């Protein structure tokens, strides 16, 4: 079916505002990842879901960041009290979830977040 | 020390030449290694992965893994201008789904 989709593609917000970024993974993929990529850097791991639960959230930078995946499919990354330093491309990826440490991830197009 | 290191480049090669991209990693428990290509303004797309020591070939691409030396490389034969992109190395470890990416190497293939 379709690949990983993310909405919105671009989000401009003001410092201090709340934003939600959405990810729709490939159908049947149980594993879902959020990454953040700044210019000139590789993707930085934020959080990983296996099914509905966050199996590893060690990459979330602070408690302003939160992510959910209530039904084991679509995920939402939520950022409270946005700061200019949060500006980046937020990438979502999904994988079949069958091989720990060896699953192939497929990336969505990303959401470019700009905090003014 | 960064967990996954890549030379940022740019690496410039003439069209038709072999491009060699390298990646080193620090965690000896790492077991899976991925190469992604990322065009400017686009998301990463998987080129190939390798799990075992040695070479793995897929068309014009060859991945080479040396676990003893903790490095993995990607060779691109007959480089084309369309190969110009940033190449990201990603490393996975058994027991975790947390993958660590390098900063990427920018490749320029000159026509």
C-alpha cells in the first residue's frame, strides 16, 4: 500500500505555542519511530513504539515532548511551549517490527517545523 | 566520542568513477548496518543493509562490513550525477529498536 505519510508538511508557529505532528505508518508495520533532523545532521532518535506502547523514549529531549500511538497505527508527536531550538525536520519511520536491531525502516516525507 | 562517525565531505568524484563512503561505530554490540541516501530537502531512502562481515553487492552498490575494525563502507560503482546526495550510515543493536545515525557524507558526482 501507501508509504509513510506525515502531516502537516510544514508548520510555522510562534514561540510558546503547542504543536502536534502526525504520522501514518505503512499498514501492518508494528514499529514506529520519531526522529528529528537539523540542517547538516543525521536523524536524531526521539522515540520508538512497538504497537501502542512507547518501548524506548530515551531520545525525547525534555518533558515538553510527548508522543502517543493509541491504536497502534497513527502516532502524534506533541510539543508544548515550543522554543526556537525546536525548529527542525521531524521524521517518522515505520518498520515491520520483527527483528530487533535489524528491522528495515521506511521514512515519511517529514514535517518541517519552524518556531519563530 | 560520537557513536557513529562519518566524514561530512563533500566527497567529489568524476562521473563513472567509484565513490567510497566510510562509517565507523563505537558499540561492539552493533549487529545491523544500513545505508540511506538523502537528497536535499527529501527524507532518507534505504539503499541497502548488511549484517555479516564481508561484502554485499546490489547492482552498482557494495556494502562492506568489518566488525573487528568497527567500520562499514559503501562503494558506488560507475557513479552518476544522480547519485549526488548525502549518504547516511545507521547502526542497530540486538535487543533494541533504537538506531543511531551518522551525520552523513555529502557526495558530489561531477559530470
